[in-house]
C-alpha cells in the first residue's frame, strides 16, 4: 500500500486540519460503490430544519443535496463500506489530529447535483451518553450551542473525501473561526480528503455546476439514483425527472472517528435524559425562557423547539466579514445582509 501525502493547514484554537492526497488505492472503486447503492434521499428529509437552513433552493424547494449512511456506531451498513470505515490513511490522520487513538464510527455519502452554496455550519456533535443513536439531532445541536455540556463532549475527527472535476464544488472552511479568513479546497477532486474537527470548525459546500443553468426545484421527498446506462436521475413526486451526466455530480464521503476515551478519574458520569433536561431547564428558567414548574421532556416537541430556538442561531452566509470568493459573482453582489 503506497503512502498518502499529508499536508498541514494553519489553525487557531483548533487542531490544524490535515489534507491527505491518495486516500484510496483505487478511487474508481469508491465511486462505483456510490453509484450502486442508491437511491439517496435529500439531506432535508431527515435533518432538522435548522441544520439545512441556508441550503434552500429557489422557490419552495430544497437544495439538490442527497445523503446515505453507510456505517454507524462503528458497524458497516452497506457491503463494501468497511474499506472506507477502516481506511488506514484516514485513521492515521485522525490520530495525528488529536495525538490520540481513535475509533472509526461513521461513514456517510453526499451526492450533490448543481446547487447554490450550502449553509455555513459545524457538524452535529456527540456527548458521552448522548449521541444521534439515542437522541434527536435537534437536541444535540442545541446542547452544543448552549455550551452547557462541554464536560461531556466527545472529541471527534471528521474527514471529507471528494470526487468531482466540474465547475464550482469547492469545500470552504474557517480554521481560525468565522472572524478569520475562509480557506477553500478546490476541484479537480480525484482522491483527496481533509481531516479536521468538523464539530467545531465551520465549513460548507461551495456552489456547484454551470452558473448559467437553473438549479432544480425539489421537495424534501426527492431521491437521486445512478443508472446502469450512465448518469444520475432525480425523481420527485409530481415533478418531471431531472437527469445529469456523471461529470455534473459531486460525490463526497464523510468519515468520522471518536477519540478513544481515557481513564480520567475526574470525568463526569455519562449523560442521562433526566440530567440533560435538568441542566437545560435550569438554564432556561434562569434566562426567563422557560416558566418555573413548566414540564421539560425530550418527548415533547414543543419543549424541544423552545430550547432549540433559545440556543441555536444559524450562521448567516451573508455577512460583510466573510469573503465569499467561491460564490458565483451574481450571488456575491447580492449578499448585503442576513438571508
């Protein structure tokens, strides 16, 4: 197995991102694996609305961003996913990122047809006793934004691998925070990845496709699949199918690994639902958001919406301090305030 080429990028307050070239021995195998395992649902179909804000297409549609989960909890869910989950180059880079042993746990595939730039965001994190296998992402997102659960936060490396050689399609990230400069990894993407603390480092997908072409208007129920005769088709109830050549579709793979927990005697006990609601309720009452005596339950969608709106504020991609050099010129001219 030949060695990958590793590059360091600067960072402040975060572990510096690590770029890897030559991630897989044969990237064509990975692309064919992606093509075989559709159809893929839209990102908007299973993430909370807050997690896809900024990714809406024109009109009433959602962006042409599709995803499939190939491994969860350290277990492959799709034949062939183990090649990605246990990739030694990703494991080495993730261990280097945190200077610690890591345990791979997640593989997800992103399929992007032509679309506007995605929303600037950090990934939904995990906490000891609270992760997406147990609790809704809406809750985890709010827990991270509140700052109340840092003693339970799980350090997690995230790698993003790309395969795309068309126009646009950059990966934008802010390794020094949103007050620092935006960095971008630019196509052509054949077999490269960036490993970083994506639960803390802001990032997004840049615009994809021909600037002169209109992006499709899709519902959250749309799906994309690859066909044996070549090309991809987006199917959406009540709408005509939308077809794309292979070269028009941007493929990326998200890989995550958690730092193996140590044996610190002072570590807080794992979170429970009672502890989570107790900590959040006490803070919301102190802030005057929740009335004293008001019931707090993770099965109460009204309470989940209340606490989420109290803590989570989506990052606007339209601020004067963010240089949108990877946005289409027309988009940059129109970015004068929050969306």
